[in-house]
């Protein structure tokens, strides 16, 4: 079978103890059947956990162009691996297979997330990644706006969230002159 990404040939190999996939002899990309992967996760007794973002690792996406499924010729959809890694996993939903560039599989192994792939590929996992990206962008805006005061503001907000007098404290902060009106 010819590689999804380059001119190489795929052959079946063990990519993790007990987990087999088709691997390209040139680019080392991995064509992984998610049914086989699920059986491997189940048989090894791993607990698939909530998707966590790996630390920032610079990995360039080897196949940024559109790719097509080797089995059904459908367009592979790109899924984010994390909010901080600029790589995308290519997935064929009807065939339940994914294409992982060699660097993507290495990143998954390096982050000890080989048991977490289904979580990352789920709608919930992708929403979590998008939510993390949004929070990071907004946090950057606040850091730019507030400068060194930002950390103090974050601490104040955390303190205020659990304070039993939260509503009264907020009213005090929001009043143009908190001493002009009678306190209730």
C-alpha cells in the first residue's frame, strides 16, 4: 500500500508493544486503525483519561496539505493534538483510521499519551483544545492590558469567587462612591 503523505510504501509493524499499524518505509508516518487501537487500549488495561495539553513542543506538521483515506478515498479531516502543539492528526471518520506523521506519533509517545488518542479525537477533546486556545489568547490580551498587575488581579478574582460576602464586595467596587449610599 502506498503512503498517504509521500511516495513510500506502508508495511505492518509493531509501533508500541502489542499495537500494530502500517508504517511508511520513507517518512515513518503511521496509518493507524482506531478499532485495533481501541482493542489495544482495552487489552492493556489502560485508563483513557481526560485530554491534557502536553507542554509546548515544537513539531512542524509534515503533511499540512489535504490527504485522502487509503481505504475509501474520503478526505481526511484534521484534528488538533493539543492547544500548544501546532500539529494536526488526519482522520477518516467512516473507516476509523488516522494518519500520524512520524513526528506526531513521536510527540504522542513522548508525552506518554498513547492511551489518550481517542480522547483527543473525540468532540469533547477537540472542544477542550479549542477552549484552552481561547483562554490562552484572552489571557495574553489581559496580560498586555494589565501588565504586572495581572497576577494580582487573578489572585484577587480567585479570592473573591469563594468569599461569602462576594456580592457586597462587588457592589462596593462597582459603586461610583461606595460611601454615598447607605449600606444594606
